[in-house]
C-alpha cells in the first residue's frame, strides 16, 4: 500500500482548524503551519514505511507538533496529529523556583 500526504487530508484539515482557533503561541502563520504539517506527515509516512519489523508507528515531530502514523489490524493506517504542550514561560518559572546561592 502506497501512502501519500493527501491520504490524511481530513486529519490535516482538523489540525489546521484547531491551530487557527486555539493555538496562539506558535510563531507561524496558518499557511506556514500547513506547510510544516505537510512536511511532518510526509516524514511520518517515510518513517512508517521504513520501520523495523514488529514496530507499528512512524513518527515525525518538531518543537510544536507530533505526527504519528499508526498501523491497525486489517485496516489502513491512521494519522494522529498532536500539539506539544509548551510554554515560553516554563524556563522562567523553573529558574524562579531554584534556590538562591
């Protein structure tokens, strides 16, 4: 079975809608995010196709998004797109909690 990025257009569309509605701290326009998403889905497909025997997933990620192509028993693979939780304030909060020397 040959997989293409276009095979997961529904998942990509849902992620793009969520990005436009909820994600506010990523330094990408929706068009830039869509290009990134297409690239990550392509990389996840390549990882899925070239995975070692016994493995069920192909994964691609960047700092903000993880794409996972997963094998299903007797069905085409599914694509999961996850936004990585990150806050630019995490480092500042962790540093503020460190004891002063």
